[in-house]
C-alpha cells in the first residue's frame, strides 16, 4: 500500500485500445538480501558513459538468492540471518546449488521481523 493508504496499481485505464490495462495483475516482487564486502564507485571509461555501480561476490549472491525467492518472498543469506535482531522469524530453506558457487549455499526465507506491523 502507498503511504496514503491506497493500493498501488500498475494499470492505467484508457492507455490501451478498448480500455485494457497495460499490466492488469498486481506486482509480485521477489527480493534477495546478502551481507558482505562490496565495491562501490563509478564504472566506465574516463570519457563516455559512466554510471555508479556496486559489484562483488556479495552482490552476485544477493541476485542468486532473489532467483530462489518466489513472488512475494524475501530470501536472505546466512550472514544476513546472523545479523537480524532477536525475535526475527526465518524459514531455513534446503541448501541451494547456485550458479557461480562451488558449494551449497545456506539460505532462509524471512517470515517476520520484531516490531513489524501486522
């Protein structure tokens, strides 16, 4: 929901022929969170296109964890799980064989955080 209490909508009536919406289903986001060292800075040549970026193994693992998540889920890495406050509710997932990783990765589905609104 938006801060003003209304549900977000990806539909735009009238934008398409016959008043069909361009995205008729609610968004189903998947999130992967990981904790670790990253490199942050400008990427690109001194001349030409440059962009701010974040790279590193921790970023790549977060992307892989996102691919494990189902729509509406947050999947976190082991280090992130260790750093959560007491009272956090996690569902440990089976060890994951992820692209670019030599061994199994331990992952958790984040179910609830202490103090979260109901």
